[in-house]
């Protein structure tokens, strides 16, 4: 677990060092046969899909059971306060400055906010606070509700054709590069999970690293994306945690690449699903 540092060292901490520590922690868990640790990371991606890859890792490493996090003052604004003695969760926040250059040729827009580094800040999980009750988030509990239609809309916006064909059996779904074919007759939950898996394949195919990965890794990454998307909307999918260990092939770099691809792909899908829900 990461420990609290003084303000000077926190401000100068290398973000990549913090992320590397989190990845190394995960690798140690995997080497000890604790494949469920990787599932915990995927669950964190589902809960915090709007956070950066690095911050998801930091939250999951320090507090795997976290569900809702916010800063000290944000919790106060909700009528809650952090319990005495609670230790904050370190995440990274960008340092922003306003570009005040008068030189029109400096390549930056005058007056534009420009990030120039990161600093460590602290957030707290809701379980570390007390006070007024928070509104209960909507749950699905096995019902895809409107999320199925939103996922179908997302597929259309990506320029992907969707078809149904019994000939693909026993496969539940197939990604053909610009087209997804689903096996007809699946119930709505099964269809949603299958479609999320195949959409992940379509999105991951556009990554430059796609040709360098094995079929096993590609299937595992797509299944991880489906797991995250389904978990985020409250579906019980059953965790194949033992299979996720296949993402680790003896290299911290390749594991990090897989996790980044999974986080970015699932985040893109979930942002679309939830943004559509808020606009309706």
C-alpha cells in the first residue's frame, strides 16, 4: 500500500513511478497465484471508468473495495465528512497553468490552460465518510433495460454492421472487421455481454499493437472489456478470474499495455452508454 508523503515530495513524485508500483504489486499477486487480484482491477475499471488508467490502478492498489471516491471538500459538499483517522487514497491530478505568452509564434494559444505536470492529491471512499445519505445509484441486477438499445446505437455510430446468423453456432458472436454477427435466440443479458465482447474486438483491432498479440490475449482482452461493461451496469456475469491471468506473460510492459487497452476500450463504451442515459 502506498503511504502518505509530505507535500513537497508528493508534488514532485514521478507519475510513472506510482503507476509502475501498482503494476508491480499486481504482478506479485499474480506470481503468488492470486489471479483474483486482476479481477479486482477490472472491477475498479468498471466503477471508475471516467478516471485515467493510472488513477484506476492507484485506487485499486490502495483500496480494492472502493466504490465511490471524492476529495475531502467534495464530500463536505454532499453533507458528509471524512472519519477521523482515515488515510486518503493517493491519485494524480494535473498541474495547470495559463499560457500568458505574447509571442504569436510560440505554438500555444494565448490564455489557454496548459498542463505542465502532476501532483499527488488524496481522495476518500464513501465508506471512509459519514453524514447525510447519498442518493442510491441506479442498479440493473440482471436487466439490461435501455442499455441494450444504447449499445446498439453505439455500434451503429462506429460504422459497424450488425447481423444475426444461426450458421455461426456454436459461437455466440463473431467479429469480422466492420461487421458483428450474433447467434439469434440469446436472451437479452447474454446478447448484451456477447455484443460487448465483439464490439471490444472491433475497437481493439484499430490499435497499433493488435498484430503483435496472440489470439488468446485478444480473446482475454475482449472478455475483460465485456466483464467491465456488464459489471458497470449491474449485470452478474460470473468472473473467470483464472483466465485473466493470461494477460500477464512474464512482462510488466505487456501487462500494462493490455490493461491500458482494456481500460480505454471499456471506457469508450461506458461513456457512450452513460452519456446517452443522462441525455434521455
